[in-house]
């Protein structure tokens, strides 16, 4: 396919695809799916080889969030029967992190529910970061605490945080349909604060909330413009007791197309398969490793993940290797610059004519037509069978007396 050859060439040069091309990836047929995976896999291997980075989540404070994010089991008014607990003590969080590190993780992600941290909360997390790094000096620590106020990112950096995660989740145009208690602009502002403080920015999306192909392309192009070093791709886990409990819009094939599109748009960025891979990719998970170079090990914030041992076996069986603690994740040009966009005009976030959301210059495949050049509009995504049996609430690890899954 000429499209795939073009996308591979652009990916190897870190050149931004056009919106037409990104939309065309999402519109490919099942007959062409393996060709799409193979093409995006060439780009992935060029920048990241066959390494898979392991990340481990520690939920520092679970549930009782005042925000109304429709996708979240911890949201205001959620009836999901998740674990609810207040802040873990630094030694408790350090013990939880140690399990993930023993399983091969090189980054620990410290997450807390809520709109954003108070200054006292930043102190708590700072103490936790120090406790974790006292036990393992080389570990990367990423904080995910919600919207940041002025000066808080700098304080986390001083405490030893390496990165900050704050996802855009969906397109700016549809953000108000998902969340009303804060805005898309609020999220963008927090990513900017993390960047400005010298933290490695981590920002991604959630697929499967009923969004269109155009919405997916919008948010991924917006992410490229924001310049994150890592882009987690979450697939909606439809928790009973949340407004999106009945949204089963993803098939394994759809998930692979989304990951391929993200790889083509952000070729030299750490693309991480995050929540929902077990629920929606299922037995196709190994194929996704040809597209993403990073995954979460074990359980997620409020749901169970695949057994950690099974994750490691899957990586080995698929012909990949776990990235070592001493290896640098990012390509040289990005690592040396402390982030992406190091090469002028070529890096993630370049503002060329086909840049993020440039609808005026997008040509065919813009929001009006939604199709691929010279073709009819793409068919609507096929909904997957509801697999509620695969949505299991986490009952072990942080906040419990049971050993974590790692």
C-alpha cells in the first residue's frame, strides 16, 4: 500500500503525517490489518528496537474524587464497588513500588484521585518519592495527581520526581461531553507546567468512549503539539456504576489500528499500552507490542490486570525483551534534549502546515467529510461484544493486606 510506505518513510524521518493519512490508518480493512501492524512496527523498531519498558502503578489514594469524569470508577457519584482509602504512608507506597520493581519495572507511577493536590499533598508525595528512591536510586518516578497549581511541579521535581502524567483523554471538541468539572484547557495547562518545571511530560488518551475517528486524530495531533515524552493509550474499561458502563465500542482490530495511528503520528515517543489492554486486545496483545514500546505491569488503579508473570512470558514469546534499568528509553536526539522536539522542524510537536488540528489545510479527510482521499466516508467502528467478565475490580496490592500483582 502506497499509504503505508509513505507513513513508514515519514516515521523514520520524524515527519508529521497529514490528517488524511492518519484517518486512513483508522479506516483500513481487517484484510489490511497485518500490513498496518508491520508498517508501524518498522517505525517502532527503528526508534526503540525490540525493547519493552515496564511501568508499575501505585494508587496512593483511591476513590471519592470530586470530579465527574464519565469514564472513571473513582468519579463523583460512582457506584462502582472499588477500593476506597485515603493516602498511603510513604513506607506503604514504597513497599508497593518494590513489588513492581522486583517484577522488572523501571518506572513507578504514583497516582492519587482528586481534582489536584494541595500543598500538603505535595509534601506527602515528596516524602513518598524520597522513600522509594532511598530503596532504589535508579528508579524513575512519575507523579499523577491531577491539576497542578503554580510552583507544585517545581516542588515535585526538587523532591526527585522524573515525570508528570496528565492525560488529555479526548479531543477538545468533545471534552465537555466527558467531563464538566474542569476543562480541556485546564489539562493542557498542567502539561505545560510539568514541561516548564523540567519534568518529563507524560500525556495520553482514552479510546472507546464513543468518539469518532476525527476525535482520535484530533487528540493525538494535540498530543504531538504538546511534546510529551510518553503517550499512554488507554482503552476504556466500562465499569458498572459509571456513565460509560454500556460503551463497548472497541474490537482488538480497532485497538491495533489506534495504536498504529499513534505510532505514525508520534514515531519517536514512548507509546505505552495502558488500561484496558486485557479487556479489549485480549489474545491480540502480543501484536500490540509491535506498535507500542511500553506497558503497565500487573494491576491498574482500580481494576485487575493480567498476571505479571504472564506479561513477562508474553513479551518473551513475542520476541521482545524487557528494557533494563540502565538503558535509556528515548532515542538519543530526544534524551539529549531532555524531551522531544530536539531536531528543528522535525520532532514531535513541529508546527508545520499539517500540524495539530490544522483543519484549514487538512484537505479531504477533514471533519466535514471524514473520509479518505477519493473514497466514501469510512464506516462506523464496529462495536465489540460486551465482555463484562473481563472487568475485575482490584482487591489486592495498595490499600489492602494482600500481596500485589507484579
